[in-house]
């Protein structure tokens, strides 16, 4: 049974190609180990700033993948 395209989501608005999705997935999978490197260092403003930016990047990427 074939589903008519008008009933399908157009995911190319999020990722243009399956390769683009795979790249985002690989990037996302490396972030948790980077976040762990900040353990015990968040009392230093520079580290906190870097951690915050990395955390925001993680949240942005995971929200796209989760869709």
C-alpha cells in the first residue's frame, strides 16, 4: 500500500538529506562526553560560559533530531 505524498511530512525542511541527519546525529552523540569535561569547573566564569554554549547547542540539535 502506497501512502500519498500529501499525507506525509516534508522532513527536508529539517534535514535536506539523510546524510545531513546522520551528520547531526554523530555531532550530537559526541556532546555528552564534552559536557562531562566541565564537571567541577563551573565555578569558573569562562568554563561556565563554554558549558552554557555547549548545552544550548546540544538542546538545539537534539530538538531537531527528536522531531
